[in-house]
C-alpha cells in the first residue's frame, strides 16, 4: 500500500471493508446485470435454449425434462420439418407472456426468483469486503498498490485465541467464467427457484471469484454483509495490535517515510518484525532483509 494508506491503518488500527461497487475491477462482485436483466428475460433465454436442445439433442431434452423419448423425437422431427415461419411462431410463443398463462408454474417460478434476486441485490448494496494477499513479493502488486515500491506491505497473523475476524480470510478462485445467478436448464426444468443454500453458494461465488487476469494477486478476502453504512464507500473494523506481525519496506521508500512508518508500526506492536525490500541481483525478484 502507499504511504497514506499505511499511515491510516496504523493510526486508526483498523482495516478497510470496501463496498463492492467501489472496487477497481468492474467485474469484481459484479451485480449490475442483476439490476438490469429481469428474471423474465433470463427465463426467456432458457426457454429458447431448451427449444434448441429439443431440436438438436432430443435425448438430452428427454432426460432433463423427464419426457418420453419417443414422443420427444416425434416433436423434434416435426419442428425440424416445419417451415421457417412456423418455427419462428413456436419460438415467439416460448418467449411470450402467454406461456405463463398456459403454464402457471412458470409464472410462480419467475415471481419467486425475482424476490430472491432482490434480496441478493439488497444485501450486496451495503456489503463490505476486505482484501489481502498471500504474496508479499509480487512485483506488479508492489508497483500498482504500493506506489511503485515507495510504500509498504503490512503482514497480519490472525489471533485465533481471541476469535479474530481475520481467521475468516478465504482464498479467491480465478476463472474465465463469471458466476451466474440462475444458469442451468436443469434447474428451470425442475421448476424450482434457488433455495437458501443455493443463494448462499451464489453469494460465495460472487465474492470469492475473479478473472484469471488477476490470479497473480493470490488474493484472500473477508465478506461481511450489511457492514457499510448507507452513503459510505467503506467501513473500518479494528484489529488486535498483536496481529500486526510484519512490516515490509519498499525498495524505493524514502528514509524519512521509513523512519516514520517503523515508529508508527512499533507503537501498535513493539514486537513487529521489519524487513527491507531490495532488488535481487540475478533475477527479477525482491529480497527481504530483516532489520534489527
């Protein structure tokens, strides 16, 4: 982190829990599509997916929908042989509101999902996320987050005996596929909306999943729902002084700042171990020398 961030943490003895909308990655804990995409639109897409499966893979359609394969094959062949106009009319029926009149269960499913979607959105609006890393030597992170190696890294060790919230840190999973609120045809075919366990699992995926582009961060997080006060961008929670275990000084940090920040860190925990970063001689890496 940079000079200002380090000073603030040591002066207040707190860690920042940021509102998801304030994070630097627009895809991070991304819920905009939950605001913009209605459940009805989502179900329309799934109905079209099911229709495509009916035509192209009747056996799988039969298995998922629990329908007799022989009848499914007959319907599939009829659709394939139908004129393009008739096929277009069939698809239009699938995405029309009339389908919910014909099959009331579809309407009930949509209404239940909309209520649960709204709960997820409301929860994330005031959530707080604390972000840390397992890697104190990554050159990109020192450049991006520590003011081009002029700042510091603070190392924390959770106090398990006092039930510290830092024990809740969990690693982020990196993937090229974004979490989906309600993605499978199988779920729709079953006629069930996400239950409490499914919603909790979705929340976890949303918080602890990032793009593989960020995998170098080796990030860990703590997620606290309803933590950030309305109108604020973040909330701050105190840590135990003894949890501040290590201080790593950037290789470009000024002498004045190093003296200041070491004194501030020792005022929090006199037993803190201090290291000085320096470029390695034979590789693109950092070495950390302990200071007495």
